[in-house]
C-alpha cells in the first residue's frame, strides 16, 4: 500500500508543477522556468525546516512566497521577449537556477552534524516528516489537500473574469489591449501565481524525497511541467491532473517492467501525442462537448 | 468643443507617408465618416487614434487631453473603443466571455470593487451584458464559442464588444465589409442607436450605401491627405473626390 | 595577459562549433518560424553514430568517423522533420515545440541506453600538432575544428546563395504562401532544411568530440542551451549573426573558465543571455523584414 501512497505523492507534486505551467500557458507564455521556481521553493523550504527549525506550514508559505517573488521578477523582462524567444529565455533561466544550486553551499552544524545544501552533493537529510512521525499516508493526504486547494483556486479563476482575461490575452494580445486590458499586469500576475504554485510544489517535494540535488531540477522536470497542461489540454485544470496521472501513473509505474526504457517512452509518447492530438486531450471544443453531455450551463467555458 | 481632434497628424513608415498632415475635428454626438481609396490612410488613422502606432508628428487630443503619452489600453479606458477590419474576436471564449472581458470602463470600476470585478461570478455583470446581447441580437448564442459563430454574428459581436467598454467614441473599421443589403440596413439602425445612446461614432468605410446613409459629416482621404470634408451631399458633388474615388465624371 | 589571449583564442576556435549549432537553430527558425529544440541532441547523436564506423572497421581513420557523423546527422535531421513537423499542422506552434522536446528526450535516452551512460573516446586529428609563437600556442586539433567548421559554413552559404534549393529556401523563409503559389514545394524545402542543418549538426558534434576528446550524453543539455544563446545573441534567423555570436560565446566561455572555473562558467553564459534579451532582444543582426 505504501507503494501506491508514494506514487500518489509523486503524482500530486507533479500536478502542482503542471498547474504552475498551466496558468502561465493560458496567457500565451510558454515557460520552461517553472522547474527553476520549483527548485527555489525546494531549497528554501528545506533550509527553513532543517536549519531554522520552522514548522512545515510556515516553511511552505515562505517557499511559495519566494517562488512568487522570483517569478514576478522574471515576469517583467519576460515581457520584452515574445514567443519562441521566451521559451529560450525561460530555458536559460531554469538552467541558471540549477547551476546556482550546483554551486551553492550553506551548511550549519546541528548537533554535531553539518546540515544544509552542499553544491553538487545536494541537500540531504530533510527529515521533517519522519522526525515528526508522519506516515506515508499522512504525507500523501497532506500533498493532495494542497493539490485540491490549488485546483479549486484555479478552477475558480477559470470561472471568473480573470480566467477569461488570461485566455483573451493568450489568444490575441492586440484585441486584448484594444478592450482596455493591461497586458503587463495580466502576464506578470500569471507568472507570479505560477511561481507561487511551483514554489509550493518544490517545498513539498523537498520534504517527501528528503534529499534534493540540482540535477532533479533540469530540463526533464521543466518539460514535465509543460507537458502536463499541453497533453491535458488548456481547456480546464482537470486536463493537467489527468495528464499527470496518466504520465506518472500509467506510463512510468505501469510500464515499470520495461525498466530503463520508460524514460525513452516518455519522449516518444510526447512526439506521438503531438502528432495525433496537437491540442491536447481536453481542449475547448472537447470541453464544450463534455459540458453539453452533462446538460450545459451558461457562462464560463 | 470637439470630442476628438487630430492636429497636423503624420505617420511615416520608412519612406511612406501613410498619413500626412491630417486635421480632423469630431464633435460629440456626431457620426463622422472617413472614406478614401485603398491605401489612403484610413486604417492607419484609426490605429493612430487607438494608440497602436506612435505619431511621427502632430497631436491627437481627446476631451482636451493630449493622447500622446497614453498607452493603448489606457486610451481605451478613457473612452475610445474600436473594431477591427479583420475581426479579432477571442475565438476560444464564448460570446458571453468576449463581452465580459471588456468590462473595463471607469463606470465598471466605480460600480464594483477590485475583487468583485476580477474574481466575482457572472451575476454581477449579468445586466450589462444582457443589454449588449439584446442590442446585437446574440442573446440566444451567448454560450457559443466565438469561433463557431456565423460571419454576420461575429461582426455583431465585434461591435458589441467595442461597446462593452462604454466608450464615448467608437471607431468602426470597415464594419460593413462582406455584408448584404439587409445586414447593412440593420447595421445602419444599430449605428443610429449607438449615437442615440450618446456615443460618438467615427466610421471608416468603403460601402457607400452605408456611409452616405448614416453619417453627418464625411472626410475624404487620398494618399494620407485630406482632400475634402463636408456633408454627404457636398462630398458626393465634390469634383476632386469624384476623380480620386467615387468614379470620375462618368 | 598572455593567458587571456591564449584562452580567448582557444575559445574562439572552439566557438566555431557553437556557431554551427547556432546556425542550425537559426536556419530552421528562419525558414519555418519554429524552434527545433532537439537539434543539439541530434548533433551529438550524429557524432555518436560516427563512432559506429570504428565498431565495424576498428582502425578506421578519424576522417571516416567524421564523415559518418556528417551523414548520420543529416539522416537524423530528416527523422526529426518527419516526427515533429511534417504531420503536425503549422497553426499549432505549441505542439511542434513540445514534439521537439519529446524528440530531445528520446534521443538523449537512446544515447544513454546504447552507451550505458559512459563517456566514449572520440578520435581527433592533428592533436599532436602545436603551432607556437613564443609562449602562445595554437593547438592543431582546435585549428582543424575551426577550419572544418568554417568550410561547412562556407558550403552552407554557397548552397543558400548559389543554388536553386537555396533560392527556394530563402523564398519560403520570406513568404511561405507566395512561395507555394510560385510552385515551390514547401514541404520538400522544409525537409531539406532539416537535412542540411542535420548534416551541419553532425559535423559540429563530431568536431566537439574531436576537440574535447570524449563524447558524453551529458553534453546535450548544455549544448542545447548554449546553441540557443548563440542563436538569440546573433539574432533569430540571421546566419552571420550566429557565426559571430558563436565565436563570441566560445571566447567568452573560455575566458570565464580560465578565471572562474568550470562550474561557474556556465552560469555566466546564461547571464550573458539575459543581458542580451533585456537590452537587445533582436540580437546583433536581427534580420530585416523578419516575420514576427
């Protein structure tokens, strides 16, 4: 049973990073930097609980806040850069963050043992959960409470004017400006919120794996983050969850018997999915169809 | 006092003078027409007023305020709205959402707080949007994705969305393109209703049937310059206009 | 001072390989207005394929390896085109982007699989040759890398400006629809663009292997990022820009490594990118009338 709880933990955290990319994608910005914000959250939360003795909730609040601040800071120069250039810029930023942590040493002696991040070695012994008697199931529930919370918030956004505004900006910036929308405010706000979600996810990640290192926050993670909303479709938050469950659950665990070939399959799956269904599973027309099936209501798509 | 004034406005793209020393004054409550052959600078003028391009020289004054420093989205919040020649709807949003997104005017801000305007549900704006839907005959299509609308419906939505920002001046960029006589007649009625509600209209158009039938005053552009200005009757009789645009002496 | 000069010149010579990678990215962008994120990985993949020659003919000369890498790169380029660009509708840039990312991961994994993740030795030429001018040295192998790269660039420019294919390619990059209406088969042009850049990439990968002495799957990520940086600094779509930027980045990186060590070096290269994006997003030579 522990195995399934562990899997659920992974799916939960991946859903969070997927959601962080989702909200940014709505505004038409393709960001490969979410892994970077995630890394920031991971190291910050880890250092707060291990080195400063904070409890988990305040630490996660801080990691989320830091993620938001860094993302906000990136959001502004990102505005100067359009389309594919933004992809490159965010890719470079994500790599820069990873390299930063590769070089980052901050160790403090605690009870005779040196704890804290140590460059390439990473950050070991983030043992808040075990030290406080959390079981695997406890951690899993903890993670999923946050996932459901974030999903609920984003779902609410989608039903509100803010969600429609995000999508309007994503679809046609010129028209959006022409109805009085402030592109800067919209895009930076989305990036910031995405950063907050990623920071939260990272903080949680650090604690359930207990050992983080720079290599975990590279291009593969950045790709996962983007892959979930793209594969799942941008029509709704549920697309991202479904994609995360599918990829992590079915593909990686279900095909465990394929051994090392799993990672290979991930790349091939993406190529295949993009050829067969370029708009993802739950795109706007599909969602409309689903809604009609359940006796659609007026309003938010 | 004129609502909108263009004073010696010029816009160059490299060597091309798209708009050259244009003077225009539009009074509140007018339906003002802007006509001219292709390439005469009509669309560029609309783009200059809405703030898409900066001016090369001259100034644009709206309600006594120089628009020069104002970025596009703020101009649109001071009361200028526009439609696009090639319709630019938010295709993946529903009709309702297209109108909702545009609820940006100072009147909206006064009526509702920040939280309610951005994160509130639909009920708060149901009244305003229903009015717009009624006006453009789209109430029965409010949940349809804009991309799925028929061409005529899209044009009506484009217009409704411009009106959703509660503008004092609305710039219509060739709204009649591709319409048949029946639709043009309906459009004419709508434009008159817009004026009746207190909004001033600048109509850029090729379709003479519409322009001559609905405007109070017309300015004619050719090669970026104004070659004539007057009432529809005067313009139709003007020799220079006939030569450049309406069809010579035949 | 001499050290500075030495590391700069070494860096510039090596930077020619970055220039090739940058050209690959920029050419695909210029012609199809799309980013092929798997390009650097495919280049490394091509270089690995070059080693297959040694498996079959144990004593084969380095030139054979390089040539095999060249061809393999071209083949891989075509495969990437089919997998990521041929079937996916043009109007969906996100899908093609994602597909190339998938391809990047796929190629990476295949390399790791086939080599068990161990770095492999790569043949070099003229590595025992050193041209000296007092204390200053020009390494023979780096010089060869430089010369080969320059020859490839010259070949590319000749292709683009002196052949019908090149003319068609330039036409498609400027006005795709009009080019189609003139009877140019855009699909073919696009496919050929991928093959040509693939050929260049294969050589670039081989040259990197030759100058470093080994090939490792860990190469693909930093090469991707650096290649993109070169493309951006040079201006998306500009070949001369990519060439100059490649040399620049090579030199810059080498100097940084000299003074700050390998681990910090890459961080500074990223920062260089940011500086450019903020102050000069068009790059050094943004192409005139670029379609964006």
